[in-house]
């Protein structure tokens, strides 16, 4: 599994302007009208994650959902992370 770094990482990240890299994870925070809407979103993300066999860290705080993506067995960011981030962006 290939891990992204340097210019390749910057290139992949430029295609996902709402995401950022924090502590080695690809992260994004989403805001919703209320807790129920946040839960619906998390369930949709969960379905995508199961299909991809790649699971994000999920933090729910009332109407805000923070997702964190990294490929633990590769020790960093890989195509799996960027592919799932792209799929999540298509949900919003």
C-alpha cells in the first residue's frame, strides 16, 4: 500500500479543498441543522465505509461531525483515505 507524502500529498489534498491534514490524518468537520441530521450523515458515512472496507474516526458533537481518515496499517495517508473523503464529499 502506497503512502502519500510531500508534493503527491499536496496534489491529492488540492482536489479536496474542505479537508486538511492534522496529526497525520485527513480531517474535515461538517455542521448540520441538529443532532438528528448529524446522525443521519454518520449513518451514510458508515455505509460508505463498510462498502470501502475502510473506516474513519468519527467524533459527533451535537450538530457537528468530525471525520479523521488514515490508513493505520500503512502508517499514513493512502489512496483509501482520499477515495473515501471524495465519496463523503459527494454525500453533502
